[in-house]
């Protein structure tokens, strides 16, 4: 049975917290004594986690992205492959084409420059919350993004958690409460309940389990291991520094009578980082390294890097470590990663199409114009250039085979067109195939 979200009428304002490292290797937040770090909100769907747990994971992911180079590289790789040279939107309806171009390039939007930060946020938090602010004069929609960490609760329909009605955003100042809205929160309506002349919020999520309204970050499973690797690397650097500082200076002097004089000289100006032993006769200075019988730690570091790479679904050579893979092995290991990036690219492009379609529909409702379906599609960059070469070769071969089959009467034109574009990597809709057949020369 699906439950409606009931919100408390008040909560304590969260205090500023400090980050610390715990024994399990995760980024944790220490709360000042006597204060409540985060308010409690009931989940909005059966499989949703409490907001305090989600907020902690988002805090950890952002902190790791800022300070851990492996996490920064993993997020950067996802954005590089998903966004690439840029994603463009097209509308098949002729009237919507000009509006979509104006919406995309408007100086208040500049959506081409927002794609990379949005993709970073989607990877770190697992969610995107986009606000659409309407202009009552021309119906233009202005786009702004709200950090997922600020959204503390989602209101859903009583019997359908997939129908999201409103979102509560945490604020730094107590706003006048209205209805069930507690202080320090701002309530944004979804397109299902927002009037055409008021702002609305869109919600897009990835890694969302069935029965949940909130998404999950790609980084959550690997954050403890990334922290352990960073700590291991610090320990290795610290170990080498300690070993150097523990080096001992051995001095031999030529004359027994000079021992006391040497002691006085080195006592006044001792060499840095070590003890001094004076023996004679003869004079010789050496700095042997301290031997603390430590084993080779490189397998430990490799195991940690493999755990991080496996959790991020990237091979090690994507993280700059190419010594452990040949060219053939790297090519085989890269295919699952490219498929993962392609799936994420399709999800991200679908989010952009939904956002643009909603903006168009709200513009039509605000100006009271005839509502038409804009049929917005996205053009995405190629994940791999090698894939294009393979598709081109397969398309060339299959078209020649289809031409021979058509001459022998084995297949018709519709089948040949459908299969040829399938081998070329494009699946055409039925109306497009029909248009090609009507325009084909007889």
C-alpha cells in the first residue's frame, strides 16, 4: 500500500558541521554537542531512505569530489563521455523549432554551458532538481538548478508515489509557514500542480530502485575505498619521511684528542634529522637508511585501485594506469564502460528532452496558444570513434548484401531499409520509413 507523505510542522535548524575521518574510511560529519544536525522527514515512497542518510551521502560525495583526485577523475570521465562535444535538441514541429533555439540560447539560460555542471551533479548526487521560472510577457522559461542536498522531502500523490506533487527545499532563513510547510523550507510545486504563471520544479533521478522517489549517487559504493586509498597513500609518504628522519650520522675522527672537540662542534651545530655517534681513529660520515622491515605495499595499493575502478565501472587504464594492460586487453575492458556511458548519455538526453517539452507546454498554457506536440529529440555525441568505423563497415557490407537479395526478390524495400539502418546504428520510426518509401524513385 502506498502512503501519502505527512510532514512535521517544525524542526530544528541544522547546524554547521565539521568533516572527519572515521575507522570505516568514510567521510563523516561531526555535530556540535547539544544541536541537531539534520531534521527528520519521513520517506515519500516505500523504498526511500531517510533524508538524513541521503544528505550524509551527498555531503560525502561532494567533499570527496573536492579533495580526492580519483573521485574527481571518475566524475570528470562520466561528464566527458556523456556530454562530450555537447548535446543539442531539435523539434520536429516547425513552429517549435525557433522557440526551442531561443530557449536553449537565451542569455538567462545558456543551456550548453550548464550541461557539464548538471552531469557532474547527477553523478555525485544521483538527482537533478531543475526550476522553470516563467516570463509572463513572452512565455519564456528561465532555468535554474537546485542542489539535490537542499531538497529535504518530496510530496507524492496518496496512492501513487510516482506522481510527484511538490518538493521541499531547505533554506537558511525561516520563511512564513503555509499549511504543512515547516519553517526553514520553501515549497516548489511540480508541473502537475503548478499554475502556468508560477515557478515549477522538475525532478530527474538515476540509480533509483523500484519503489523509491530519490536517486542514488554513483560514488556511494566507492567512497570508503577512495578514502582508504588516500589514507594509504598518505601513510606511504609519511613512512618515507620518517625513514629519512631516522637516518643516523656516523662520524669517525682521525685523532683521539679531537673527539671532545668534535662533540662540542656537532653539539653546537648538529646535522638535521638524526643522532651523532663519534668513534675513532679516522673520520668518516655516512647516513644509512633506517630499516624497519616493512614489506612491499604495492599489492595493497593495486587492490584498492582495483576496488575503486570496479565500483566506478571503469578499467584502470582510464585512471592513468596503463602498465597492467595490453592494447587488446584495454580494448576488451573498455567495452562495458562505453556501454555504461552510453546508457547514462541516453538518460541524460531524455532528461533534457523532458525539460524542454515541459517548458514548451507551460509556455503554451501561459500564452493560451494552441497546444501542439513539439516532438523534441536529442542529438548526442559519439561515445567512441571506433564504434562509428565498425558501424560504417557493417552498414556498407549489409547494404551490398541487401541489394543482391532485393534483386533476387528475397526481401522487399521496407525490410531492406529497416535492417540497413539497424546495422548502421540507427533505428528509424515507422513514419520515417514510410516517408523514405514514398520519396524513393521507382
